[in-house]
């Protein structure tokens, strides 16, 4: 069954120059990349993305981590992979959440670490099921940034919508 999955290369992955390695590893899945962009993560986006962890003691550090404040890299790379069993394939390559428990050959096992404050710096985010993938993809991307139609969408006309344009 074809699925979409949100992948984030987290600020530690960018700081350690792992983008190429991670994309090469993910290419083993033979999945299709249907969207990709660099994102400056607002506090609002970070909190919404991790809202299911709001009560955890590491929540505040996690928000700082995904916003890049721990790595002086205020950005993440967001991608959507699409294809058969996309979630299982990407999570297998990512490895366990705790990088010390992740198999050594996985992305997190190879490149992750636990900070002294206890946050798992595990280099990438991968949605863990279809419902989560849909919620996250709708949070991180607009329909016109994705080259396939993943979910039902509508056309809207926005008046007085302020955006940047080339001079
Ligand atoms: N995390 C952490 N400590 C924990 C559990 C999670 O620092 O005990 C962080 C880690 O960066 C993880 C993120 O919170 O990737 C989201 O946690 P989740 O349980 O969703 O794990 P994932 O789906 O990323 O494997
Ligand atoms: Mg998760």
C-alpha cells in the first residue's frame, strides 16, 4: 500500500553535514521524494509538531532542539517520501528513538547521541503511522508544495494575502 511519510533532518543532522549521507541511506528504500524544503521552525510549529509530548520532562529541551537553538542552526530540512510501506521502510532505516538502543547500522545508531541534559539527538524525524504522517504533512506543507495529491484539497482565493515577491 502506498503511503506518505514526513522526514525531518533535524538541526544536529544539518550541523554534522549528514544531509547527503541521510538522503543516500533513505534512497535504499526506492521511495519517491514528493516534496522537500528548508524550514525555519517557529516555536508554534515546534510545539504543534511535538504536542503529544507536552507533558514530558524533556519537552522544553526538545522544542529548543528542533528549533536549532542547541546547534546554532535554525533550520531543518523537511521531505515527504511516498511509496509502498514508506513508513515502515523509513523507520527501519532510522532506527530506535533512543540512539543508544538503535542498531549500529541505522541512521540514528550511526549518528545519534544523548545529550547531558537527556535529550535524544537522533538526527532525523520519521512519522510513525499513517494518521501521524497525515497530521504532520498538513502541518509542514501546503498542497501546492507537494507534487502529488496526497489528501483531499480545495482551491481558495486569498485577498490581501501578504507574501514576498522578487523585486
Ligand atoms: N525524545 C527524547 N527523549 C525521550 C523520548 C523522545 O529526547 O525519552 C525526543 C527524540 O528526539 C524523539 C522525539 O523526542 O525523536 C519524539 O519522540 P517520539 O517518541 O515520537 O520518537 P520518534 O517517533 O522520533 O522515534
Ligand atoms: Mg514520533
